[in-house]
C-alpha cells in the first residue's frame, strides 16, 4: 500500500507553537472565569504524553500482530485511494465514538481513560495527558480490519483523529460558526465532555464529528460554565499515580466485594456502580470510582 505520513510527528511543531500562543494569550488577556494554566498540572500533562509515547510503542507489537492476523485472514481489501481514505476516516471516527463511549461506561476501560480527565485545568497541554494503558482500545477497530482496511491505513486515520482533537482542548475559543458547531467537534463541545457537573457527565464523545452524539443521544450543548476534572478529584501530580489510581481503586473494591457478582460489577459495570444493598466502598470514597 502507499506510504502514509506520520501525522502526529509532522504536527509536533504545530502543537508547540499553538501551546506557546495559548500561554501568551492567557497571560496577556486573562479571563478570571477560565481554568487557565498551572505549572505543575501542565508539566504532569506533558509527562503523561511523553510516557504514552513509550507505552504505546510497547502495546503496538501485540496489537499489530492481531490486526495483521485478521487482515491476512479476510479476503476483503480496501484500496488506499483519496476517496477511500475519506471513507476510512469517517468509519474510524464512528468506531472512535463507540470506543470513547465504552471507556466512560465500563469501569475497567474507564481506568485507562480517566487519565485524560484527571486535570482540573483545560488547555492545550490537557490534550497531551494521555493514558499509558491504551491496550484497551484496539478491539473496537477490529471490524475495520476485518472488512479489509490495512492496519497501516487504520493507524493513519487514528493519528488524524488524535491530531484533530488537539485544538479543541482550549478555553480561548468560544464558539465556531453555527454550521461547524453542528457537524464537527469543537472546543465548546469538548469543554462539556471534560466537565464534572452532573448534566455534562458522559456527553459529547465524538472525535472529529459531533454528529454521532446527535444521532445516538449523547449530545449536550455548553450552557453553564464547565467545572473540569473528576467527580472525586485526585490530588497528585505523580505521573505513575495519575496513570494507575483507578486500577488501584478497582483492586481494593474487588478485594472488599462480598461475592463474585459484586466483583464482576466492580470491574465491568459503570464507574459509579455499587450494589444497591451496600454503601459506597472505602476505596470509592477515597479515589473513585469517578465519572
């Protein structure tokens, strides 16, 4: 297949430039209602991003092996042409929506994704706060490989999706044109996604397009000013703790569970789930589950 560019690598200079411009903008034109920047928080986000590059490199080996095996087994092939790439981007964004949604409603998946929501700030460095356990994502894209999308083409589409989402992590942009807000994910829509208020929780899962949320009932417009972070925030800037705190909470909950049914619920049900006949566990009271 044709060589496809490494979109993330090519975008790094733009990431740096936009982050510097945002910092300068915050300093020159501060808004007392914005969450703004905090040095330790931004450093943690950058550290999580650098760590994710290392761990994603490790996870790539088993994931590529699985994708390659599935690709070799299917007789189907999708050629890499300009119009098929557009269709692949659309399909990848659709499956991204369901992956993202799944990582909010299944606790063991949330334990991976919670990292990205753990900052109480919302700026371009927040986009870099990525998990180190992203091995949970690959099953959602198996259908694309099974219908003949080359794993390298899937990786390209995933990179485009990731790069697009960088710019929507900002408070410096209020609203885009109405037509754009209706179709695409924007800073306004994504601020809702990162908010911890009850009406905003588990909303606006789209990557590039917001139309999936409109179609599947998970869209909420930005009205009240968001309060960022988790429903039970973590008070640490230690990257290792940020990366693993929900796994630790799950382990404590499973250990304290009364039986196998509860153990399964603590792992596979929602982040805030607990048995109706039991109070929230001590582990949940300290670290989570979070929503």
